[in-house]
């Protein structure tokens, strides 16, 4: 598996690397290092990469994503790793074309939106769904469902279900609000590593199964797993 963080904060893969951050693709290019060296192996053999971005206030983060993908393609990094599953973790700011690049350029096939039941979170999710629908008309990625990152609000499940229905999709899994996340983060480890027997760890395992199931064709065969997680 290869996970590519498409957020200028470059923190998508941190817990897969024991709390450390890899050299970003953009920093590798800037320092004359091969992009291949910016792809490192983490927990359970999972390959990790971070696109990175410009210094705050000094450039367009979306353009940075575009430049990073151009380098990945130029050096055929993904082709050399040949992952069975390729996950893109993308910032939900799809109003910027750079963050939509994995969808628009055919890198991703199946899109999952992470949202809570908060009004602004659902508003952003609806905007993302609109962008995916527009791109989908040109044969690009398809929205496969909502992942509910619960806040523990009253009526949250019903609010997310209603919003998902209006987007023409459904909720594939609900992740409960649980302080186990913060405890594991403080150790620089994932929940699966630091609390493998917890209910939250099982919830994440179920989520992984659901993402795989929703990234298969109608016959149940793999299409070359390339889910994109927007949060």
C-alpha cells in the first residue's frame, strides 16, 4: 500500500512513521534529492509520501500539489512501487484546482468524503460532492460514500444520513468519538498499533473493509484500488 498526503501540512502519514515526518516531495525537488527518497516505508510495510507545500504566505498550496504529482509521474515512482492499494489523503478545499488534481488527472478512482454532523462540515462535504459530480461527468472518479467522523452531537447520525442522501450517496461507516485517538497520537502511533484491542481499532478495521468493498466493481473484482479520502 502507498499513502500520499496531499495537504501542505504534510501530516497525513506521520503516525505511520512513529510520529516523524518524511521529507516532502517538494522539499526533495528543492534540495536536488530524488523524489524516490521522499517515499519511505512505515508501519506494516506501508509506503508513505507527502506532497508538501510552500512556506505559509509565500505561494499557492494547490499549485504545490500539482508540482508534486508532476514529479511523481516524471520519475514513475508509483509504477516502481506498484502498490495494490493507493490512497490519496486530500484537503477538502476542492475550490482550488490543485487539490482536485488526483481526481481530474485520473489518479484516483473512488472518492470518500470524511464529515461530521456539524453544519459547516456538511456544507463543505456538499461542495466536494458537487465538484466530484462535475468531474464525474467527464469520466473521472466517482463519489462512493461518506465516512462519518462523529463529534457526539445530538441527532448527528440523522443529519449526516440526510446530507448523504441529498448528495446521492450513503454513509459507509461511522467512526465514534473516542479519546483513544488522542492518547495514541501522543505516542506517535496509530490506533491499530497502540490500542489494537480497542473498539476504535475494530471500527477502523471495519472502515478499511468498507472502503475496499466500495472500491470493487459489480462483480466484486478489484479495479486497481485507488481510493481518495477527502477530509
